[in-house]
C-alpha cells in the first residue's frame, strides 16, 4: 500500500515515513537510511511541518 502510494506520489512525506519505519523494523538499515534522507527532504518542501520529531 505504501509503495503503491509512492508510485503515484513519489515525494509523499507521510508515505516515505511509513516506508522508513517498515524498513527499520525489517532490519534493512541501509535502505532505511536512504529513505530517511528522502523523507527529510520531502518534509523540507512540505507546506506543514510535523509536530513531533518522529524520526
């Protein structure tokens, strides 16, 4: 579901966050680090900022 959303909206910050969390829980640290950088960049471009530093 997250990957489908990212196919439609590649820079969706919330979906990137969900993918990051999933990769962390799977123990895929390298992939998670790459996605975290993408997520951080997407949040920089967002109209809103997250209320908590969740990452």
